[in-house]
C-alpha cells in the first residue's frame, strides 16, 4: 500500500490523528484510519476486511481494533470492528457512527466526519473496553493510505 497521502494535507492528517489519540484515551480499543482514492472491490466492507488484516488490527490483545475505511473518489466507506467488539455489542452498534460519517461525507466534510466518527467510536467503546491504567498503544495512530 502506498504511503503518499493524496487527499488530506499534513494539517488535516494531524487533525484526524488527534481525534484517534483523544478517542484512545477513553478506551483500550485501537482505532485506525485507512484512506484510498478508489475502492478496488465492489463492496467497501469487503475491502475494509482486507485492509483490517493488512494493518494487523486483528492482532490486538482484546481483539478490539476498529477500522475507519474511506475510498473518497468512489464515495464509499466502512467502519469495521474486530471479533472482541462484535461479541459484546448489538448488531446495530456502529449504526450511529456510520450515520454520523454519512451525513458529514455527503456535505463533503471528510476530515470533520472522520473526527466526529472516531470520537463517537471512542465513547461507544469506552462502555465495553474502558481505558485501564497501564494500557499500551498497540498500533500506530497514523493514517494509512492506499492506491
């Protein structure tokens, strides 16, 4: 996967990374953002599953990683939680977060949508995976970029 960002400026990336760090202060969950121009599969969720594995989100101790996937040119996105989350929450757990993202993305507010979605995810995860003293950041907070 490419490392050259094409969509967000450095300042905008820092804005999103700050949201990841803020969300992770409330939960032991790990949040990752992956952005690419086009979704190489017909379904954004299927692509998110591929990226999830590529980024090793399935290797967190509590299996509580979350991926925010955005293919901006195709206007596709997905929010994907790992097995540990899905075993503890209802099937509609991510619906409010997805709706928040959808509303911002429709308005062309990609960085704001990601920030608000990430912070919402942190609040949701806090209920099931609260931050414990001694929690370590298992994954880097940077944004990953695809093609």
